[in-house]
C-alpha cells in the first residue's frame, strides 16, 4: 500500500494548512523564475518548476533579523524570539541537505536560538526532483536523495505524488487529501546531465591550491556576491547595533555577510586580510569543497548549481576545480 495525493488536490491541501493556522511558504512564479514566497492561497503555488532561483535560507536566517531590542530607560533587553507555525512546501532535496548543513553550523559550539526556533516551527514538505537543471550536480554530491530532515516527502508519479515517509507531525497534517492505494507506482527518475567527480575532493583539491589558474578565474569575478546570496549553505553574518535617536534604545541586528566582499575580512586596526580577489574566490571554493568537511565531516556544497546559474560573468568554480584536480591527479600518479 502506498499513500498518494493527486496533483490537482495540492492547492486544496495547502489551503487546508493555511486554514489550520500555518504560514505556508511555497514556490511561486515570479518575473525572474520561481521563488519561495508566503502564499495566501494554495492556487498561488507553482508545482511546475525545476528549482527555485534562490534557496529558502532567508526564511531560516533572514537578512537584517532583529536579535533583540534594548532600552536603557526601561532597564535592558527585550527578546524578539517569536513562535510561528510554518510549513514550507516544495523544497527540493538539495535544499533540505542545505538545511541539514545549517543545522550543524547553528548547533556547533553555540546553539543559535533564532535559527533553531524557526527550524523547529517549520514543517518540511519536500518534493523529490524529476528533472534537473543544466547546472545541477546533486547526484555527484549525494544530495539528490533524503533519508531524513523532512516531515513529508512527495515523489512525482505522473498525475499524483507518492508520499514515501513522514514524521509524526507530518502524519498529523495529512488529512483526507491523501489516499492509500495498492500497487507500485512508477516514479519519475532524476538524471543529472552534469557530473562532478567529488571522490575525496576535500583532499585532492589541496594539490591545486597554488595553481595560477585561480588568478585567471578571479580576473572575471566582479565581487558582486551573487553566488553567495544564491547558495543554500552560505551562512556568514555580521552583527550591528541600530540605535534610536534617543541614544538609549535600539536594536541589535544580524546581516548576511559574504566572503566574496572585500569588507568581509576587515578586522580591527583596519586590516583587510583577504584583499586579493583571487584569495576570496579560493576561499569560497576551498571552504565548500575541503575546509568544511574537515571540520564537520560533510561537504558544504550540495550541488544545486545556483552559483553557476547566477554568476553574471559565467564563472563555473566546479568546472575549473575539476579540470585542475584532474590534471593534478595525473601528475601525482605519474610520480
Ligand atoms: S557571482 Fe560570479 S562575479 Fe559575482 S562574486 Fe560570485 S564568482 Fe564573482
Ligand atoms: S557552492 Fe554552488 S553548487 Fe554548491 S551549494 Fe552553493 S550554490 Fe549550490
């Protein structure tokens, strides 16, 4: 027996979630492609999409988030952490892996209450991909499949979705939109056109750290940061106080911050330790493919391909890395 929902019932299912007090985030068609938005009705959701232009990370670590308010006259700090019932529908496996990466980051030496509150309050209704974008290489990174991190997982079976597994709270929201059926439905299979040789990449890439090719690549980089905005696992931030005119109250905020920017490495004494654009590009690539794995035991890159899709000058760090690493592998073998 399998559990199924007909595709034409999805809008009504989403309406029922809204009716039950969930804020529902779903993929919506915009002039630039498909993006996650808060919807007011199930009919707004677009189910016919490959991937969203931007990942859903802004709903878990919003740019400019107020961490707390302070008021010296009233005696201190007012926490702004709020509970909210949310459901995100249509999130792809690579982006769920992106959240699993963020779970590690925000529960490392310090447990971040802001991220974890949002994560706990959000039901994850993932939808497996049946079609890959031209730059997707999730199958090479092992992030095309899920074995956890979701409440419901839907798979495309033509005119319906099959629900393969669910959490306790996922079960609670099923309602009568889902039916039990016998037989084995044929699921649409995903095939990445693009491949990336990720075997031991965290070690192999270290052999090309000194390559002059990175300088050539960085010549085309505008330091615009678009790749980092579009990346589901770029999580760096800075913190600032925004005082009011009364000079006694204000807010502490957290802003996104990106290693591709010159300002990112400005420290006390006005020292910028990654002034060179080549160094910044290398930091992006080596953090994604080597340093993070060394520290946390898994790759930071989930193979969504968005950084390649979005780069205005067509930089493809993964093609560059693969070429360099393959050459270096041959040299190592030849020794
Ligand atoms: S999107 Fe391209 S140009 Fe912009 S910072 Fe990233 S690599 Fe550089
Ligand atoms: S580095 Fe590029 S391909 Fe990898 S997760 Fe980030 S945006 Fe996706």
